């Protein structure tokens, strides 16, 4: 490629933060990168490394409180750091388009999808509405969206998270930009949706000949989509080079540290379970035959049933991981346990005694024993309160602590989550993402609970910070005996932390048991699909996986709640027509496991044979790839 192919380039780019006294603090410190046409350049590094700040420079944008400190950011030969808002207007959306992390926050819920997808080119005058509609339709087809000729007539809430993420890509591409900035576009997606979206992004970027900056902390994702990697730390480039070189032979110690923090593919033997020292006669928390849903019909039952006959037991000092795709009922189960959503069938037991279904009917002592840790610390922490006040409120409410005793306990809680006691005087916005999540955990620990419901608490964190949070949770479990219900779509994290795994699909338990048994054959077909969808740290994994039988059968279809038969029927590569779609699957106990149960019409021996067949396919593909590489 010649220099004429350069779409975006920074030369000695410097960006500074303004201090209260008017002085400047360097944030981005002399960065040089090039993005050429048809190329995907990944910016990787932990939170605070400057990834997003550098990528936003391509739009001529500095976040509030930041200023240009020097150097150049050239988009198609124009230094956007020297332009004012009016000069930048023709570039933003037309020459460069930005894809945010949250598609749900990007779309206006009250406007139809197609109107939002076509808005930018029509507004800029580069396309008529008719031309924009035609272009949007082409993109719906290229991104392999369902019902591409009519999906634009829907509202955002009428499509799944993965579909909305691809529609956000259509919105960015509709104006035919020269550069795409993708800022963590798959971080919040479950594994099956993530590889489907990655495949669509990769295909469209290549076919359109656009250049792209891909911002992420997920190195396994980078290995699938990037051509070139730039490793950042504290606003400086530590290493850069082609993807296969960085992935297979990293030179800088920090890059090696990032690689070491990549979670391995989930497999038996990953966990370091509880030692049983905190165990009691009765489980800490138990869900028995729970049915739950939303809305209320004339018969008193919910209009939409989500959970159906769910049984989960959490022993004292143990961690139960609940895994599954978006829409399978994970968060609904946590809401039922917390009392936020009363079940219409079954019961929740705490320490052997039945709990009232509704939060408002529970005693303060019962509220204290079950605490909810929310996914997004940014929205869970009051931005107008200091950390000391945030942690002090549950101390007053549950333990009646005030004055000096409360201040001492706040300092102990900060110490417990490995934060300096001086943080008590800070506001949430003065903390990093990982630090805010630790405060989120400390607030729950302030109640001294028996069970903590952790809903995707590491999904928005980079690999190093996420690993530190998991290490912290393990320490809290060992020290205090607290039990965890750990809800996640990240199988690797669950496998490294949980004692038991519950695999939910369409509101039903597809499989459950000790971690080592759930992650070893025999697998429920859905569990095998989830495990095979976890990205591996090697170039070419995406193409290989998308050609597998599991992927061809089930990745592109969403979760469908059914009343009859097995809900996984239409995605299952080993489904039995006339049986799986008509009759509820039986619970089959693995004769070699302790408490390992699979709900499937296939016999355990048949599932073992299917696993062996799938592994043989993978081995054959690996052998072919290695032979091709040697040739």
C-alpha cells in the first residue's frame, strides 16, 4: 500500500487534561499510528490507557476537560485538531463514523430503525432518502439480519441486542464513510452473539473497503478481526505490529502481561473451589421449582413466562455460576432471588426458611442477607455522593452505625476491597471503572450479607482489572464465607470462580452440576455450543468456528421461549423431529458425575458420541490448517 492509501494518521499526537489550577496533565503522549484503506487497526490496553481518547481524535473530538497538546491527527490529509465545529461537520458521520459500545443507548427508542439508520447521509445531503433507503437495505442483507426487507420498520426494542449492534454498524456505514471507529462494540454481548457480530463486521469492512479503528481490551477478539495491533499503556505506545506477530510473539513485558491475563478457553480443572469450611446444614439460598415472568393475565399468571421449574441450590461459602445467552432468564432469576420480581410458582428459601416472594414483604434482616451487585457501577453509584456516604448508608440502615464507628467501618470496607482509605472523600467520577466496581462490591459487603447476587460484574472491565476483581471476590469468599450467585455470559470467568454451574436456556435449566463435570463430556448440545463459541487467542479461529456444525445449526438464531418440548429444538444439531419439539426433555443424571444433570432427549452415551464427533471435526480442521501453514 502507498501513502495515498492512508485514511487516518497521527503524528506525535498529544492530548492533555486540564487541572483545577489551570495546569495541564499529559494523557496521550506523542502517539504515532497509521490506518490504511481496507485495514483494521486495533488499539488495545487496560482502562485508562488512552484507547478511546486516541480513537476519538479521528473525529476531531476531545472529551470535556481535555485539550489538544500538540502533534497532528490527519483524516484524509486534513489535520482535524486545527478545525472548529463548523469545519468538522462535513467530516463527522460522512468521512468518519463512530460505533459506540452500547447500541441500546445509541438508538432513540421512539423512532423506527430505518429512519435512524438513514438519518446521517440524508442530513448531510450526500444521499436522497430513496438512495439512503436502498443503501440501508443492502447493508441489512450484508450484515445477515433477519427479515432484511422489513427490519427497518421495527422499533429498537423489537430486535435482539446482537441485531441492534449490527444495525448500529448499518447506521455508521450508510453514509459510506472512509473510516469506522468501533469502540468495544462486542464487549457486552454473549459469546454466540459476539462471534456472529464479529463475522458480520469483518465481512462488511472487507467488502466495503473501509478502514477501521477497533478499540477493545479483549485480545481474543482482536486476533479475529484486526490486521494490525497497537498496544497502549498510560497514553504511550509500548508495542505495535501485524496481528500474528503481536499475538504469537509479543516482545514488550506489558504486552506479555496482557496476554497472560487472557482467560483460557473454559475446560474442566480451571476452578479452585471452596474448601467447605463455611458449610452449614441448610443451604444459604435455594430456588425450588421457580416459575416467573412479566405482566399479568386475567388468570393471575404472567403474560410472558420466563422461568419455568428452575431449581438452584447455593451452599454457604460456595459460588454458583449461572450462564447463558441474552434473554435466557439469568437476570430474571437474580431478580426473583432478590425479591424484585415475585415468582408465581415455587419458592425461595434462605437458610432453610421460606422467603416472601416480594421485596416489600421481607424483613430488614432478610434484606440484609441477600445483596445485589449491579453490572454497571457507573449507574449504580450516586454521582453526587462521596464514596464515604455511599458506603455509610447501608451501615446506618442495617447496623445503625453512626459517627466515628461508621467512619471506621467505611475505612475497613475500603481496605477489604483493596482501596486507599482516602477514597472515602472522593466522588465516583474521580475513580476508574475497576475502582468503581470495587466500591460497588464494598457497598454490598457493608450489609454483611450471606449471599451476593453478582450480575455481569466483570463484563465491562478489561482483562487485567476483571481478573483482579475475581481475585478479590475469591478472597472475600474465603475470608467471610459469603456465597455468590455469579451471573455471566463469560464462561471462562465463571469456570475459574464457580464451584457449580447452572446452564439456563429459554428460562429452563438445560444442564447443571459441579464445574469440572459441566465443562467435560457429556455436554448438553447448548452447553457445547456455548463452549465452542468462546474466542480463542489465535488468528483464523473465527472462520473455523463459523464453519462448525454447532455454528451452522444454532448461532444465528435467537433464544425463543416455548411452552411445549425443548426450547433449543430449532438450534440443536442433534434434535429429534417429532420428539424434541413435542415433549419436554427428561432430566438425565450422568452416571459418572455427582449432581451432574442434563435435560435432553438424547441418552448420555449418545451425547458422549456427539462430543467425540465434534472434537474429531476440530482436530481435522486444525490438522488441515497446520498442513496449509507448513506448505
